[in-house]
C-alpha cells in the first residue's frame, strides 16, 4: 500500500470482528511507531498491549463510573450528551485489543543549564513529549492500516487514568497518555470529510 493511500484510507473504527489479533503483526506495528521523531530522540514512550477482556471490561467500568460522577450542566441534552461520550470512551472493551501508550518526562538539554523547571520548559515548548507521542501514534495508526487493521485513538478512557495506571502497573515517572483500540473492522464507515489544506495555506515568501 502506498503511504498516501494509508493516510487517506485510515479512519476511526469503532466496531470490530471477533478475529483475534496476530501478536507478530502488533509487534511489527508498534515497532514502526517507534520510528517517529521525538524531542532530542528521547523516545519517551512505552506501548502496552491488552487482550484480556475481563481487564478491558473492568477498565471500561471505571471510566463509566468516573464520567457519571461529573456533575451535569442544567440542560435538557446534558444526560444524552454524557451517555454519548461514555459510549465513545468505553467501546474499546469490545475491541480485540487495546494498545496503551505510556510516556516518561524527557530530560531537556536546557533544564541542565538554566533556572527553569522541567515543567516550565515543557510548557513553553508546547509539551514536546506529548507532541512526540502523537507522532508515534500516527505512525502506529498508519502501520496498522497498511496491515489491514482498523484502529481508533481514544482519549476518553483517560477519565479513569489513575485507576487504569494502577491496573496496568504504570508507575511514576511513567504516566498513561492514551489508548488505541485495534482489530479487524466489522464495517468500514464512510470516510470523514477533511479540509483541503492546500486551499488555506498561508505562505510567507
Ligand atoms: C487525540 C485524540 C483523541 C481521540 N479520542 C477519541 C475517543 O475518546 N473516542 C473516540 O471514539 N474517538 C476518539 N478519537 C477519534 C476522533 O473522533 C476521530 O479521529 C475524528 O472524529 C476524525 O475521524 P477519522 O479518524 O475517521 O478521520 C480521538 C482522536 C484523537 C486524535
């Protein structure tokens, strides 16, 4: 598959067949995720694969609990919106696998030299650790697409970040960043419309 075809055909998949994922494929996909650029080539990431459905159910249960605890705004649509978000944050429980990404704070070159904390530098530079992780995840999504897998990137489960970290033995200085659900797509939805960025490029020549 051409890279441009993988880029254009990737779409978020939220319903999967029961087909188990091939662990060798997953290892290969995660390995390709590691070729992404990262700040100072620090590679601040670690991938965790979960195929245990009891664990996935338990994680989803915690996410539901956390979202339910958030007080609602006074609006007639509020309960409905919250249940939509709950579904989009928990459908991962029915995926053949979840790939979780944990990150570790990078030690910046500058913090060895100037009187700014790691957090201050990280904020000024717009969180290069998270930017790096985003590049890695996009590699992962594209590699999975090329291998015929469907994926969906999920930040919704992070409502129960602390609890899930405990379940996955993620301890400081590592922290859980996000989930990707992966499996064979049950059906491929119509591709989402994307902006034609070429039409809106600002060029300072
Ligand atoms: C950082 C990030 C977080 C996301 N979190 C969720 C999520 O929690 N649940 C979900 O169903 N989709 C999630 N998505 C998928 C987006 O909804 C999806 O990418 C978007 O609607 C565009 O559709 P496409 O991926 O098919 O192009 C997330 C995507 C990104 C990049």
